[in-house]
C-alpha cells in the first residue's frame, strides 16, 4: 500500500517537473531596457508636447518590475501588463505616459511572438487601457494579465513572429495611432 502511494507521488513529481520545465522554456522573454522605453515614448509624443523623462529612477523601476515578474515565472501577459501598469501609474515621462504604456505593453507582446496587429474586441481593449490609464484602483496587474490574455490568447507562427518583429515599430505606430485616436487620448 505504501509503495502505491510512493509511485503516485513520483508520478505527481514528474508531472510537476515537466510543467515547470515547460514554463521555463516559455520565459525566455525579450525585455525592454530603459533606452527602448524612451524610444517608444518618442514615437507617441505629439509636436509641442513636453519630451523626456520625468523620473529616471522610476523608469529604471519599470524595467526592474517587469524583469522581477519574469524571474518569478509570470506569464507573458502578466509581464506586458506590468509594463503598462508601471508606466501609467509611475508617470515616468513628462507627457504621453498613457500612450507609452499602451505601446510598451502591446510591443512587448509583439516582440515575444504575439501578433498585436490582429483585430481584437475594441471594448475589451478600451476597458484595459482606460483602467490603467484612468488610474482606476480596481485595475491591477492581475486584471491586466487576464484582459491581455483574452485579447491575445496564442502566439503566432514562427514565420509570422519573425515578420512581425522585423516590421517592428513602424507598422505598429500606425496601428497604435489609429487606436489612440479612437480612444481620444
């Protein structure tokens, strides 16, 4: 009888180990550095708006928070939501924090194999962005993770991912500009 219990425990340990290895394989994410976020920020600043970093230490903390989430084996959606949350709430730039937060979260997903150029439920996207951007205390990183996962549930194929990454920010800027215009930010 005790031997049967041990075999079940070994089987459970093997399954847990297998699950952990799969999660580790999925956590080799392409993260932003502070310079990357500054570059994204420059894409959303309109003529006449103040440019630049308002809080250098806060910007460094954005990157550290996302990398901490990664080291804690959090999902790609959680990490994207972390970038969005930390930029929007941290107000690290002189202007354009909401737009930069939206671009950073969606670009992070795109950099990690998710096609963020696809049609999504605009109401859900609006709900996510306005929650973070409107500083609604009900919008946590966990809620952002759930909403992003609902909007972008699966990775694109390897070929599509490479094409998306190669096309980069130039194509995304058009999509985000349309989105931001729709959101009237």
